[in-house]
C-alpha cells in the first residue's frame, strides 16, 4: 500500500478524533491538514507505526486548537453550540458511526481541552490510561485524575442516545401544525431546556430557555412566525433526531432533540450558517 493510500484510509479516523475534541468540522479538517503537512516533512523511515503516530499528532494539535476556540467563544454572541454532523449521510470525510451524540458534544464543552481529550479517549475509544499517557505525554496517574475531574463535571453521560421511535418527528410536526399548545407541552419534559446558536449571523435566543411552558411557546412561535411555509426534512444529527428547515434550497435552521422517557428534555436550535453548511 502506498503512502497516499494509507493517508486516504486514515483521514476519516483522524478527522473523527479532531472533530470530537474541537467540536467543529471545519477546525477538524484544518487540524488534519496541518498534521499531514508536518508529517510529510518528517523523516518517515524512523516512524514504525504511522497510524498511532498520526493519531497522536492530531489529538495534540486538536487540543491546542480547542484552547484557541475556547478563548474565541468568550466573545461569541450568545450560546456556542458544536457543529452538527448529519449521521445518516454517507461521507468519506468522517467515521459517522463513531460520532458521539449531540447532547454529549454539548456537555463536553464544560471541560477544558485536555480533560475532554482524556474523557473521549477513555470512554469513547476504550484507551487504557497508559495509552492516553503516551498520546498526551503525561503520566498515567494524571490521566486518571483528568478523567475523574471530567466525570465530576459532567457525570457519566451515555455515549449514544436512547432509541427514538420512528414516529416521533412526524408526531412533533403534526402537533406544531395543529397549533395545539397543550399537546405540545405534553411532549416536553417539565425540566426541558432549549439552547439556540445564531452566532450573531442569524436571529436566535441569546440565553437558554427553561421550562415546559416557555419552551413550548418558543417552539410554537418559531414555527408559526418563520417556518410554517418552509420545507421541513426529518433526519438525525450526531445520532439524535433532528429537523432541517429549508427556505427554498437554503438550509436555515437545524433543531436537534434529546429525549428521556419519551419526552423532549433538550432542544438545540442551530441557526449560525457557518455551522449548517456541512449539513446541506
């Protein structure tokens, strides 16, 4: 197998690692591209395990990139949400079956980049602490400490969501179209939270909206004011049910739903066009 063939096979894996750490497909692609360019400049004859070497380079470069993104997020208008991945579509650019749930990607934003990397490697990719230590150039004890701090912050969330009935999205849309607020409230958990991300480039709620009645009013209001005449497509984002709202042939909004015990506990409304371009 030629070197270019090896890189072609590895690129989706490398991008998947980078995406999970960065929370951005665009940044993940930049990280992988930068690493490959640096790798090409190395004396590769002395590198025995190319795959492991490249994964290590990508993970560490992604951690550094995430530190920059964290600083940029401080000045971000409103809430910053991860860039979604449409997990139903075939795309050679990323290993979609390995993509973590969207709700977990949001939770991971509470961690610092190194805690995040340790959590992902241990919990999602089954690395041992000795392997993580080798990748991050730290001691195994520190890896354990970082994982413990991460779990103290976000608990032990599921890597993948519960199975959602196929009829869920159709039922939700039917309720919106009927205008029945009581039926909509019945679909929502009493502790529901809705988070929106417009990035200052599209209208969106600046702060999270809490509670059944407030979120129901938000969702019904958005539909009747802006989306009643839109083309609405059902799908999945990061393994969780989502609705894609099109005006003409332009995707303007993606709403992702998180369910617990059959009710919606979280909605993530992504309107920043920069985060929607890879869903088209």
